[in-house]
C-alpha cells in the first residue's frame, strides 16, 4: 500500500489541489482492495484525518460515485466509476480484446501482467492483472515509473527516434529531483539499439530488489498513445524463464490482435505532449 501512496500521492506538490488528490487516491485504493471499506480503514491506510475522510466519502456518495451501507458502516464504488472512462477505449476495459489478451498472458505465465502508457516523463500502469498467488506485491494500478530508468520506460522510449529521445532525456535530467541521478544519454542511446533489435527489454532488481520485468512495445491497436505490456515476476523467474515468457507474450498478441510485434524501424505516430 505504501507503493500505492507513492505512485499517486500529491501531498508534497504545491500545484495539486489536496482534495482532488485525496479523491483520486481513495478511488485507486478501492480498486486495489476490491471490497467495501470503512472510514477508519481508508483513513488509516492513506493517512488522512478521519473527519476529512468521512466528509470526502459522504460527498462521493452524494455525487453518486460511492454507495453507503449504513448497517455495516462501509462504502463501495457504484457503476458510475467504471463508466466514466469506458467510452475512450472499449477494448482496454471490461472484457474487451485487450483485457482478454492480458489475462491470457497472466494465465500462461502465472505471473502479474501490466499495461503501461507514456504519461509525461513517466510510464504509468493503466492495467494490472495479478494472479491470486502472485509473489509480486509492489505493483498497483496507477503506479508510475521513470521513463529513463525503468524497463517499461525504456520500451516506450524505443518507439521514438534518436532526436526525440535526446530531447526527452535532456528535459528529464534538467527537472529531476536532487537525489535522482541523471540519465546517461549516450549509454541510453547505445543500449536502445539492442532493445529495438530484440523487440523487448528485460530488467531485474532495477526498481525493486528481487523483482524483474520483461516488457515489450504494444502494437498500434488502441490510439495514438504509446503502450507497453510487461510481465512482472521474481528476479529468479525472469532469468530462468525469459525465453518462454517472451514467446508467450508474442503468441498471445498475435492470437488476440492478429498482429506481429513491430519491426525495429517502425515508429508510432505520437503526440509529444503525452
């Protein structure tokens, strides 16, 4: 849950309205827990004052986004929540093509599967399919990873040309936090060729010690935005089953989308504002 708060919390950002941040974090927490929650649970886990949490939940009930069970003193999202964004990418949510694809990869690999997109200077997880007995617990819906220092970030960046990558990395280095090391642009570009040639990227112990991710660019199926699909597992699993995981990912993409992975020279038409 600490990972969830780090991925969405805006309390230290003066440009974010606190009430908006708390509303979003609360809805993401419901998605993570997937059961009715009480004021005390939400307040304790997210670190909000109990009185403010109660007021927030009551407001969401009045707006129609939450239902209140007075007998059990709990809250639960209404159907209005998933309907909000379902019109944008029908295949991405519910039981559409993309959801079935991600589930198929998860079932065959027996590991957590994520779908990430480029959001500013970060990669953001927009879908997370987690098996019941998954050993990976640090990944949540909405989790963000740096483009220059993560596996999914590297795969998303591989869809841009060299000039675009340099511009993005220079911006990332210029605005990085004081305790964040700068991205070595020359080394990044050199390793990018290998990523494009292989069609995927394997990262281990890069963000969380003992965990790894095999990620590859997602075919141009949804819209102009860039997406990457990844399989997360313990480091030992990633190292032992790398070839088999890559094979399963490619097979399921071909089965569900009827598309092979893009050739290294292909590049998405994207809007740099994403």
